[in-house]
C-alpha cells in the first residue's frame, strides 16, 4: 500500500539499467533529464503542416532560413 507522503521519483531507466531517483518531477512525471521536449517534425510532410499552422508555406520558411544562413556567412566572411 502506497502512502500519500511517499516521495515520487522519476523512475526512468538510466544507462546502467537502474531507475532514476530524481525527485524533481516536471510535466509528464519525469525529471528534467528524462522528460525531454519535442524536437519538432522530422519529415517534409510534417514540416509543411507545421508551417501552415503559423500561416506560412514551407517553401517560404525554407527561403527565409537560407537568407539568414547566407547573411550569417557573409557577415563572418568579411575581412
């Protein structure tokens, strides 16, 4: 029988096979090391849908990213 006063632990499996003993739980019942945030869509289809959610096309977002990269390279290439 569990007690209400028992401390909750992360419980995620660590690299050495034991469970994580961290008691600082965040959203999802895992600690900050084991409850990672989403890294975003990986497929082209997912990226296109994500772009549409913010009101732009994927091609427009890709063009903006390429412009930023070019400006960054140009700014750091000056002598």
